[in-house]
């Protein structure tokens, strides 16, 4: 990691004390995607921004990505001492340093830049101030739709009635108040006059002639009495007290009745609004749940495909998710392959005309019965003089073991389980695990018409046509040619995410098995087994798988009728395919077994169909 001073930033980005930032640059491994995995990138830390380039020499072409560190969260990995993650919202960078010391330097430098950026300080708040949106504030006071009041017209009518009753009641109260005031004045005057009459009666010595005729009146008995104005139903101002009282009573009754109706309507409206409120609350709850779920899915997808969600000892993906992801990826690859094959024009690859083993004539094979029986006691190995190399002894041992054990019938063996049976094809499996790794041996038997064992083994061994029928390989190359019949091949298989990518380094040898007994079928064998080579050492990009695979093909010929020549209609090839694979890694056992059960039958069908297509119409090669 290198450091240098840089003063090319803007005034806002310059440190107020030093006036310049320190630029840091160095090589870090960055997780690109699940196809390419970790790739070395030139990473630059400058002006509170972390940027990366493909290499230091390509900086002039511009950065490939950058992160602002103001809100960045730096997380050292729990298990990987060289790795640290930088996340800003939903964007996450997975980075690996050369060693733990470099990781610590990078983390400290990034934290220092983040602290010196002034984010959250008073100056930064002034610089990054935000304005309250008046539009958003006004939108909170949105007008209610007029249609929502259509059902409330009865309530408005009742309220209008109450307003009318209020006006009437106010007028009646004013009238009654005037009446009560008049009554009070009349009572006061009457009491005053009564007092004056009593005083006149007590003064007998005074003559009564001074009283007016209007004050006194003589009754029939000659007695005197005070003349009071007769009580009138109306007051001095012509107020009908009884009528006003009746009207007042009716008005108050109307008010009470109207208020009862209002209360009843408001209760109904309250129930209606409560139901609507409950519905809105339920809708809001569902929307909030959907939002949380969407956010979780987004976070999951943003990190899904990262190094923590691929195959590994500390993978965050569970077995069910792993299985579903592998199955989906296999389906996707199958669909791509189908489209590619439908558009591809197949190249006809001729079978070599010169064959070191073609000295065996067809006339000897024509007398063979159509039978699957074989006599292993008379089997001998054919080794050409030019097939001698440093792995010869190992090849001979592998061939002998396969010819001894691979052809044994497993139909009655309880250790072998029949997992697939489709027509002539049968696939057996024996479950074996070692240290948690699935090492299940697989054995498949098949019968194909119209092709010989030599033709099948030739196309299985020949690397020039390998990519025409093998769809699981990403690329391969011949590391070393040991002889005309033995090569060392390195190949990488297509990655099936979230499983890690696998590569294989193996020796591939093709052999003709000679038999001294004329009743033995014509037998060819191709064996592939893992070896080590200095030119193809294991890398961190792939997990190195170990294999021991053999394809044994026996040609059975039925005699033609009369003097007719042997045709492909008279040929049947019995195939025995055995595979012992140690995939390595940490893939769940259920996933490995499911993939093997799915892919092996497809491989055999695809390969045999290819050979039938390539050999159709061509001379028979025994």
C-alpha cells in the first residue's frame, strides 16, 4: 500500500488544517461475482472516496467503481483474517488484503479518512444542509374528498334544524325574560298600593271623601274594598305567557329529539368510520409487512451471490436454499444449452482411417452370439510398445482393477441401490461418506444400437470432439501427451452457484482389451484417474476434485441373414460406466447426491446420441 500527497481536490474536500489529503493506493482482491470470484484490483483511497481500477496501469481509463466513505460501515470478517467488507446502504464491497497486517492498515486508513471527512460536524451540517419540502408539508393537509360526505346529508339536516331551534329558543328566552321583568314590576306596584290602603283604614278620624271613586267601591252590604285591576292572561306588553310556555316546551322537546337523532346518526357514522379505519389500519399493516419483506429481500439479493452465500465452511445459506439455488442454476444452464444446440450446425468429425487395432477382422465377430455374457478368465491386456511412459504401471493397475470389478453384476448386491431405470439404462449408487464428504460410487449400464465399443471409446477419449458433446466443461487443455493412447488433461467445469467451481487434472488412457476366447465380446476401455502435474497446480479459484472413472464398451454382433454384410442394425454395444468422484469442498450431501442422480443419466444419453449421430452412414469401426 502506497501513500502520497494530493491537493487536486475541491475546497470543500480539503482538510481545513492541512489543506490537503493523503492518497493511498494498493492491490486488493475484490469479489466480482460468483463466476469470476476474487480478482486483484488496484484500490485508491482519496478525498473520503474509495475507488478501484482493473490495474494500476489502467488508471487513466477511469475507475470501475467508487464508494463515498461518509456513511460507510467497515466490517472485518469473522473467520477470514485477510478479508474486510465495506457497505454503504445496499452496496457492499468484499475485499481481501495480502495478509492480516495489510488488512489492518487499510481499515485504519479508511477509518481515518472517514473521521477527517468531517461528516456530522457543524461545518459539514452547514455544507450539507437540507431544506424542508413545503410541498411535502402541504400535502399532509390534503383536502378530503367531497364524496365522503354524501352519506352525511341527514346529519347536516339535523344540525340545520338544531340551528333553527336555537334561534327560536333565543327569541323565546328574550320574550320570557321581558315577561318576567314586567311581572316583577307589577308585583312591586301592587305591594305599594296595598300598603297605602292599610294605612288609610287605620286612620278612622280622617274623612274618606278624599278617596276617589276609582279607589273604593261599595258593595251591596255597604262595605268598602280595594279596587284591583283584574288579572289578565296577557301582560302589560301583550305577552301571551301560556302560549309562550307551550311554544318553549315544544321547542325544547324538538331540540332534545333532534339531538337524539344527531347522536344516533353520529354513532352510526362512528361505526362506519371505525370499520373504514380498521380496514385502513389492516391495509397499512399489510403494506408495512410487504415493505419489510421487500426490504429484506432486497438486502438479501444485494448480498446474495457474495462470498458469504457460496459454498464454504461458514456459509450463511442453508441446505434447502443451497439445493434450490443449484437446481435453478442447472435448469438455467440446460435451457441455454438447448438453445445453443438448436442453433448450432454440427461439424462432422471423421473417424481416423488408420487404427492400430483394426487388424481384428469382422468375419470373426460375425459368428458371435447376441449375448451379454463374458469370460473374464481369458482377458489379457494389450500394450503397444510405444505406450510406455512414467505412468504405465499405474495405468495397467487401473485397467486391471476396472476389468476385474467394474463388470461384476451388482443387481443382487444389497449395498448398491438402483436409483434410475430408463429403458436399457440403469444407474446404481452405493452411499459412502468420508469426513462428511460424499464419495458415492456410481455405476451405470446401458445398451446402444448401431455403434461399436471402439467408436464409443474413441469419441469419449478424443479431446478434439470433447466440447461437441460435453456441456459441463468450461474449458480444458492437454497438459502433456504421454503416448498415442495416453494424455494428461486439465479441465474446469462450469460453476453451479452457490457451489464452488471445480477443476480436475487427470490421466486419460484408451485401451483395447484382447481376448483369446472367440466367444468373448470385443472390448474397449477408457479410464480417467487423477494425477499430479507441475504445470497444473491447484489454485484458490477452484476446488480440485479427484476422480477415477472408466467406460467399458463391449460390442455384440448378431449374424446377418444369408450372405448379407454386417450392418449397424446387427450391432449392439453394452456400456458399463463407473465413477468414483471426491468433489472436495463443503457442498451438502443431499445436493451432491441429487446432482449426480440428475446429471449422470443425462450425460450418458447425450453422449450416446452424439456418437450415434456421428457414426450414422459411416463405415463400421471395430
